[in-house]
C-alpha cells in the first residue's frame, strides 16, 4: 500500500467547532480544577473488522499539535474480527487533552470498521472475482470517501490472507487509489458518454481512440440491447476481444430484464449451467438475485453463453448494480461467471450500526466506569486477528 496522507480533517483550528459542546465545557472545567490521567475503552455494538488507522492517525496528529503524550493500545491487529461490545482499543493520556477529541475520533472509526467487515464478506464469497470500489458518489464528502476506501482495503487484505481472494484491486477515484496500491482511479466510461456518442460502439471507439493504452471496458445496457451491443463491440475490436483485453460491463437496472431474458428463460439458463442453484429453497430476495430483473446471476450466465457461442470466450464480464454481501453470496451459489464486480454496496446499510462508543474506565489508574459498562474494565489483547 502506498503512503496515505497522515490524517483527514478537521484541522487543529476547526476541531473545537466540530466537537460536542459538553466535551468543550468539560475541558475547561478540568483545566480549571486539576487534570488527571484517564484511560478510554472504545467499542462497537456489533461485530466488525477492525479498521482504526485513519482515526488513530488523526488522534496522534492532534496530540502532536498539543504537545500531549497519548498512548493508544490496539487490543486487536488491523483486520481482526472483533465481537459486539468487545473493546477495540484503549487510549490513555491527559483528560484535558483527550476529552474534546472524542467526537471526531469516533466519527473516523465506526463506519470504516463496518465497511471493512462487509468488504471482507464479499471478497470471501467470491474469491476468484476482482472487486472495484465505486462508492465515492454515495459518500457524504471527502472524509467519508477516504474512510470507505480504507475500510474496503482492510477487508480485502484480510480476505487475501485468509482465502487467497483477489479482493479489491482498485477504486474509482484518484484521491483514494493509494489504499489499493495504485496511483490513479480505475474505470472507463459512464452511461453519459454513450448518450453523447449516440451508440455503444461509437462510445467505445471514442474512448479507445483517446486512450489506446488503457484497458477497454464498455457499458452495454444503455439501449437495452446488452447482447447485441456486446457482440458489436467485440466485432469492432477483434484483436482486443481475442486477446483478453476487452471487457463488457452489465449495469442493467432492476426495472427490466437483460436483453433476451424473462422469468422462464432465466430459469432455463440456470438449469443449463448450475441446476443445483435452483434446486433448494430460496427466499424471494435470493430468487430475484438469481433470476430476476437487473444484473442477476442468470443475466451473467446468459451474456457469457452468447459471447462464447460467438467465439468471444476471452472477453471479460464486469458486473455492477447492488452488489453487497448478500448478492455476492447468491452469485457464489450460482457460480456466476463474472470477472470483476464494481460495487459501492459494502457501505454500511444501517448507519446506526456504525456508531462507535468510548467510555473512560480509569482515572489516575483507579478503575471506574459507569454502571452497565463494567465489561470494559478488563479488555483482553488479541493480536492474532
């Protein structure tokens, strides 16, 4: 991984206005009445994959600006699974120096940990598929985009270690590319370019003429002619197609079927290729992902069949549209022949699950915590992950 910026905002001068007011007031009281050393224990109310670096980097940068000595004790290594209510880390230092940093520190911790958890699950379900993080447009600003990309990289790295998964190979923006070891974002064309060009083939020609050295991945759902347009692109660029340097991207929305499919034919595609996927009980949600509208497992199998029958078996398939942990599990069940998945759906679905909490568990070395949080008093260190 390439070096990242040391910390995200807010900067020193902006931090007080972005902190809960009762922390700012408490800081003044402690400064006026005598400081103490405190130890915070930080935890979350759901299982997560630990992704603490951005939060810790910001905290240490603030400590440096205050010439304060702060000790952070990670109770688990980055990427470790941590259970609900189990302390993630402890922070020890001056109460006056720490108390007003809690708000921003927690903002930088919880969501990244849940994103890492979700990304890990997706990569493990589909270890032979490469993932592209396309979450930026769904993020609430630059800071969140960094947290989500970082979280995806942590979950991905863990999946590589545990299952040798391909994992996340990049993201959509230059600003967060370094989390995946890249210098720039990845991606070729939006639907807008196809609308501008007037046809899918024309858009592919424009892109390849402008960037002949870049890999060519072409969206094929703009006109609802996924199969016809995919084959037309392959016929236009035979050298790329036969050389394995061309990919088509399916991003069909959930309001219609991919060209050539309906419920019955979707069922038939799966029956031909993966009959075991439709033999057992499946929930309504799973059935939609298997053979429903949009980018279903049947849609990918259908397009793969059509490409292979035309002799374009080396053309890759990129799929996007709603790929979270559940959809990846269903695609694994159907052994869907997808090469790359573009996703932003590893982002936390329920924001309430991203809340991290910090409680002081010791004052000047004396254990003391609010009633009901006694479980934080004796956190155990786990560096095995």
